[in-house]
């Protein structure tokens, strides 16, 4: 794993140039409500255009792409007035993780290894609300959730409310591969981590100045109004950074992984959708792999990830239409988004928040990173 990261970094010639002229101008003009890309056609949610994904429903069931990958760094996203330097940091972090995953897939790596590797990299990057950089709980600590799923046989593993596990996604994979259970939480998960000898850290390792400030802001906001109000809970500043990856490998296998610190100021051992298989994560070789981000309670209520797969399985639509249906019809505005990849290599990046940090690459040469509507201008 470390070698893969090292290799990727050594090979990286990424310059990280962002052009803020055209992209920023286009961003400002957009509705900010939808961004689904199928790899061939980009169609606004409101447009009547038939996308590639919709038009291939009767085509032979063979992958269009040899491999494909999508990743996210959370719905909500940073405020649009961040500095060019800050914007570049997000773009570069996403591009670096995407490149790592894409290169592994191009070399024949398995979707499962790819999603774990990419999510580990995003967990280690302090910009995102997962691993280092996780949000603060009400008690001023960090409790992390993660899950991983293998589309070959629906194997899955998840952990909830872990406090000392440096890379929760790796512990989730250990649950999948070394237990007969699916979800371990709290002290039990910690005990399992100790037994598996995964990397452990003090809880303060996850703290960053930025997250502490966010937490202080959230508490100040709640002092001014009803703390249980949905508006306070859903304020997008407190809903950003969960990470996820979905991949299709050269053998036609799918996998999904999601990892998060949850919601800022969460209480009482709250667990979100990230470790709930079918809510925040799902993968089935028959249909697609999905990773979600947003208000976990809503993703659990609507079983978002599994519902997207079910739509396709029951012939109710393409990946594109299924993702749109769940994100724009089942969820309400400002509740979140999903990334998904189908067994044919189509990619959906759909959200109903102001933005969603996301990126996608495939065997046809696509390599795109988005914070808002327009792709960031990156040099690969
Ligand atoms: N879905 C995550 C949770 O509710 C939060 C997020 O995606 O930002 O725990």
C-alpha cells in the first residue's frame, strides 16, 4: 500500500494549475443543482437530453470501459469565495487520489484494492472530513465511520464510531475479510483493531485547526437558535468532506468504499450512513457501485445506495436516471450527493447541494476533477 502511494507520488508530474477565469465564470452562472456525467454526454438534470447511459439500455451488456473510477471529497463543499490557493489544494488532493486509483486500474489492479487505497489516501489528507481532519463531536472528540463493499459477492465490512484507528477503511476491510460480521462499532471495533494490529493513533491526531473553528462556529450558531432545528444541522458548512471511491476494474468487478468523521457536533454515539451498507455504500457486479455523502440520516431513511442499484436491477432505468431519481426526487435539496459507476463503466456524479468535491477517470482517457459545475483546469 505504502509502496503504491510512494510510486504514485514519484511518478506524479502534476503541476496543479487551476484556471479561474472561465471555470469560475461558468460556476457562477450555473444552477448548482446537478452534475451527472456519463463519460460521453453531460446533461443538466433539467434538460431533456438523452444521455449515453439512458440510450444504451438495450445494448449488449458488455463494459463500454475497460475500467472506470469516481471519487468524492464530500457534498456541500467549500464556500465559493475560497482563495485560488485553497481551491488549488482541493483540486490537487482530488487529482492525486484519482491518479493513484486510475494508474492501479490501468495496471490491472482490483477494484477492491483501488477503492481502499484511494480512500486511505483521502483519509490521510487533512482537507477532508475522514481520518485526519475529521470533524469534532459534541464532546470535542472524533468518531469515525467507514465501510467497503466487494461487488463480486456482496462481501462487505464496516466500522462505526472508532476513535483511534488511523485508517478506518482498512479496519472495515478487515471486518469483511477476517470476521463473519458486517459492522463493528465503538469499543468492540477498537478491540478488533488492536487484534488486527492496524495503525492506531491518539484521538487528537484527527484534530485540525480548521475543524475546531467549524465546531466553535456551529456551537455559537446553536446558542442563537433551536439546536435541533434542521437548518442548524444541515448548514452546508458542517456537511463537507466525507470521502468515497467507486471503481470498475479490468475484470469487470465493482467495489465501493466510504469513510467519514460524520457530522460536526454529533452526539451520543451517532452513526451516519457511511458504515450502513445500502445507505452510504453499495456495490454489486450485477449493477453498480455507489458511495454517498450528505445528511446520513436521510441516506439511511431512503436506503440511497441500494435503491440506485435496485432501480437498475429492476430495469427501471440507467445509472444516470437512477442516480438522478434518488438525489433529486427522493432526497431534498441540500441533502447530499452520490458518485456511482456501472458495470459498463458509466459514471454518475450527482448532487443537490451547492457543490460536491468529485473526480472521475476511465480507460477512454477521461480525467476530470470538479469542485462545482465546471471541471478544474488541471495538468495531469
Ligand atoms: N454522510 C456523512 C454522515 O452523515 C456526512 C457527510 O457526507 O458529509 O455521517
